[in-house]
C-alpha cells in the first residue's frame, strides 16, 4: 500500500506547481516562501531541532504554551515549527520566540521528506492533532527519530476512512512512538489503528494564561461602550444569517444591541456582507476602522487574530461550525474571557470540551431558534462568574504540564 500511496503523492507532486500557482493567485500561498514546500531554503541549518508540525491556526495556537515552556529549557538548541497555511505563518509572526522559527511543511513525497529530515536533523518529531503523514513517518522511523502525536485527535469519520485500509493504517500508526490523545474516543481509535504507546494527557486547548483579560491599547474599545454586545465566532455558511435573524428579532425591543460576527474564514467577508444587506442590516467592517454607530446592526471582523479583543466586550458568544455539519469550533477562549456559550448540536470535534462546559453550566446546546434567542436575551447582561472561568484555567494548567512532562522524556 505504501507503493500505491507513493504513486498518488508523486502524481500530486507533478501537478503541484500548477496548484501552487493557483493558490498564489488566490493569496493562499506566500509568494516569498512557497519554495519551502519543495524543501528549497535560503539558509543552511547548523543545529539539531525539536520539531513540531501543526497544520494551521487552531493547531498552532494549541501548542504555543508548549513552545513557550520548551524555549526555557537549556538543553534545547532550537525548535522548528512547520505549518501548511499562510494564515498560520502570519499568526506565528506575532510571537517573539528566541529559539523557535517557522518553515512550511513539505509535500509528503519520499524524496522531499528525506531532504527535509536531512536538512533540519530533528531529534524528535511532534505532530499535532490529526497530522498523519505516511512517507514522513516511514523516513523518521528509518532514521530512528521518535514520533509523538501531541493532542491527538481521531474522529469517528477519519477512523472509518483509515479502517478501509486497515493493514496500511497499522503500518503507519505503529510507527508512532507515543500518542497523547486529547480525548478518550481518540485513545480507543488509536489503539485499534495500531498505536502501541498511548497516554491520556488531556486537551491542550483547555490551557491559556491566567491573565489574558487585556485589550490591546490600539483597540477602539470606547466605540463599543454604548452597546450590548452579542458575539458570533468562527461562523460558517448560513450561520451568519441565522444569527442576523435573531439579532433583528431582539433589536425590536433592545435598540442597543450590536452583533459582532467573526467568521472562521475572512475571505468570505464580501459574501457575508452581501447576504446581510439582503435582509436590510447595516454592516460595518473592522478593517474600515469606522467603528459602529447608532445605526449599525452587524460589526464584521474581517481581520485575523483579533477575536480575543471582542470576547472581552461581550457576555455571550455563539460558537459556529455547530449548526452546519462541520463538527464545531473551540469554545474555550470566549468562555475563559467570561462569556456564556451558545451553540448548535454539531460539536463532535470538541465533544469533551462542550461536555465540561455544559456540566459547569457555561454552555447551552440547541438547534431551536426560539430557545437560542431566549438564552441570548437572558445572558446579554450576565457575565460568567469568576469561579467558573477559574475552573477552566486550573484544568488547563494541569493538562499543559502533563503534556510537557511526556515530551521532555523524549528529548535527549
């Protein structure tokens, strides 16, 4: 099966220049650094690395605290971080690491993965979440480099896909030296797929610094002081329309309501504005720097990396990806910042997180629009108690320390 996989991935490699060109045209690739995906680098490497690979923004953000801890360890010369997306590279630029640097992950051909390993000489390879790359795993094993699957996540859907090729799956998953699953379901699936060494360490996404309740000094907070804020975060597809309709209904009785929509993908902004205008809503974008006025209905955040600032203005947040069939988005950041969470039922990606929030009366799950509206109206003026946010912080601290402990055992 490795042979068939190699044939397929080499065909992808042959057509990759065309794909890269299309992505460059769409602004999805970095015009100055896309060559890194073919292992073409401007500088030579002099040190051995502890290497982390995180697919995109969500996975990157979950391991930032781990990178910060490892930066302080004297025995670690450098930390290499790879991601696959331009947006994640932009986010990484906001952090001033001394030992950690970023490169783009290469295509998973036998030649490129070997070249990557020989260039960066990782002493340990850490793959985050659900990043499984057969050729990279095979070549790391050949060079006796330990592979850790950190904050591992295998959904039922992906387990079924791997299950179709059970022998191949066992070949790939058995190469993992240590898996640290983020939930019990993943532990069960990893075991069935052939991973031998598994330890539950908890979901890293629970962690955040205890003093994150700060707004950037350049953020126009004063412009929002006369409004009651509803946040709708990480929205997909028709979720903006759903929230917009609830906004219209509530605003009939509460003229101070302002709904802040933070879409999961900001490249959809023009489409969202067009859809909202069709239902006669006044939209202001964050990038316009105009700020909301008394006639504004929707404030659309069309920039990356600023969601945290808006969660600090609100007391309730609808978390998207949960009405559409996406599996939900992570609700922890708005919850940590004192927001009650409201969401739809499609939350398989964060089942255990939502179970924790529900148990502690921090979130409400519903598909009923009337119920959703009632919950929003009740919570618009009711901030989450400090005792509840403290529970999230304490659990996050324990989980982070446990994951770092396991990693350090594998670093010589």
